[in-house]
């Protein structure tokens, strides 16, 4: 856990140094961003038993992200709720950093990294108590950001969250792997003062 957090902090510092290298021009044209997101994805799970049982869950999600854009860089704080009937809840809270390629006046292409915490709670048939996890994830995203007008962008993207987590109880272990999703976001933009 400490190693993962250290890597996340180090990655954030490395990304941050490129932003402040020329702070006079980068921060002059900052734009605040608030986004509402909806998506659909899959989550891989495995029950360690004999034989092992692997299952892919469909996980639709909604989310909120708040951030800023400076030149070719965007940063978001985000929270998402994933809906799946076999789970009491699945949520993620994290940070995303993206680099924008300004391909035209109408759109940007972006690539980025993400990191945060995933929380899940679920009840297994035949067990009286519920199981839960709260573990870090790291991943990446890419997509296209269309400029609808001066105030709104429509973002279409794909995201991978690499979650290596497990829950062991009563000699039974559940493992959780990647959450891969496609999403659309409506982003409201306003000028910072």
C-alpha cells in the first residue's frame, strides 16, 4: 500500500513540475471545469476455488468531476458510482491528469493517467456477513473533447482502472482486476479570475 501511494505521489510531482516550469504563460489562461459523466464498462473478478470461477460484470456508472485546464493540460478530481445488482456499492474517488492535442478549433484529442481509491461492498450467497474492499487503482484514459460552444464541451472517452485487490474470508478469496469503461461527459467551462 505504501509503495502504491508513493508511486502516485511521485507521478503527481513529476507531472506538476512540467506545469510550473513556465508558470507565467501556463497559468494565465486557466479555465475551471465541472463535468457530469455517464458510462458503461466491465469489471473482471475471480473466485479462487477449485476450479477457479472468473466473471465479468457489466458496470454502468455516473460521475462528477471538477478540475481546471491550463493550455494543453487538464486536471480533474473525480468521483464515480458504479451500478451492479450483486454489489451493495462500487465507488471510486481519484485524480486524473490529461494532455490535450489541439487538432482543430472544434475538438481536442487527449491522453491521460488516473489514480485513486476504489471501494466495494458485496454479500456472497451462503455467507452471513458482507465483504468489502478499499484499495488503490492506477490507469489511463484517452478520447476526444468536442467544443460545443464557449461554455460547454462534450467528451467521449475510454478509461482503464487497474485495480489489483482481493478479499479473503473463511478460506474463500475474491480477486478484482481491471475496470474498463467507455464514457461521455458534458463539461461546463468558466474563466478563472
